[in-house]
């Protein structure tokens, strides 16, 4: 993997992790309000799981290929 590609992946990983943390805080806020919107909470949790999958995928791409 070229250094430029690795840097691009690290940037994308950072952005996804930031969005994941922000979404976690937003979910906590919605859950703590008096008028809980269950559909919104479910959608946010699904989005959070998708972000986690994307994060894990990028992390695996950043691991050096040991066969090389």
C-alpha cells in the first residue's frame, strides 16, 4: 500500500470514528429526553452499526500484508 493511500484511509477512519462518537452522544441525548422517538433511535443505532462496520473494514485494510 502506498503512503498516500494509507494516509487517505487514516483520514477516512478518523472521520468515521468521529461520526461514530458524535452519533453515540446524539443517541444518549435522544434517549434521555421526555419524548423519545423510538424510530429515530432505531435509525441512529443502525447508522452507528454501519459506521462500526466501515471502521473495522478500514482498520483491516491498514494492517500490512504479511505475505508480501
